[in-house]
């Protein structure tokens, strides 16, 4: 198999991903509230948050070891971006212009859009952006 073929698996889509949390209810409710979404009904050990493109974040509790921080990025409209920043400010969660969290209270202007990063209750590095990254 050659990895240089143009779009050999164009029909492949991400359907869901497990997001580990020390408290699945707290973390799912947090991201749903910040993004203006709803938490779905429990499905086995998972508590789903459905995104607008058919992908589900399936929150799952992990209590036997520390949560390994992951990065999740959400593409939103300009209006949704403003609402996310307002919700973060309303609940006292600091947002940053950079993924290293060194530029607090600011947003970036990458690729002609706006973006910001913030932590969820377990330290996952969440990102909202209004334009997708330009890839070579």
C-alpha cells in the first residue's frame, strides 16, 4: 500500500471517539454547555455528546489511573465562536490564543479565522476555530 496515493480512503469517516474522564457526567455536561449542545442518553459505559457532523464524543469514566490529556478541535461558525467565548467567560474558564496556554484571554487569527483553546475539567486541551487549518 502506498501512503502517497491521493485520497485512497475518501469514504472513511470518524464516527465516534472515547473521551476519558474522571466524571463522565461533569465532563460531558461541560463540553455540551460550552459548545451549545446536549448530552445524549447513556449507552453502556458511555455518555455521548453528538456533534453536528455525525461524530460522537463518548465520555467514559476512567478512575484507576490519571487521565492522559488529549486534544480535541471543533470547527464552528463565527456566531458559534462568539457564543463559546461568552460561555467560557460566564463560567470563569480561561481561553488562550495558543495550544500551550501562554496567551490568556485572547484569540488567534490563524488561516483567516479565529481560534481559541481551553481546558475541560480533566485537562483535555479543547480548541474552537472558525476556519480549518490549511494543509500542504
